[in-house]
């Protein structure tokens, strides 16, 4: 039986959480495009809903945190921040519109 303690949401952060902006930049600017390159695709071809785990790496020479990309989860990721549904819907709409334009050009 679920208790109120076991039903609490974990503390997820939204996209503007200052603590993770450097990590977000690396993920968006380096790791995600690198993953797409390895797969022979574009970042926009990757799933909309996925998550990644980042253990802390060694401190940088200036004492800042670094992170190690440990794993990427696609199959069962859905505990998301409150801001995510609107962003997911907007991204999906953009992908569908781009696919429609591509089909019209190729028709």
C-alpha cells in the first residue's frame, strides 16, 4: 500500500535552475549533438522524452563541478518538472510542422 511518503514527488528542477546551467549547456551544445552524430542523425531525431544521469566528476582546475554522462534513459522516463508538458507540446508541434513541410517539398 502506498503511503503519503512514498507518493511524494522527487524534487525535480525546471529548466531555469541556476545550479545546472553549465551542465545544461554541455548537454545541449556538446553531448546531445555528439550522440546524434554517433547515431548518424540530427538532434531533432532523438526522442522528445528522455533523461540522463550525471554523477559528479572531478573538480575543474578552477574548482568548479564537472559531470560525467553516465546513462541515457528513454523507455520509462516521466517524472518531469511542471514546466515540461508545455515545452514538450511546443517541441512536438515544431517537429510535426517540419515533417509536413519536408513531405510537401518532396511531393
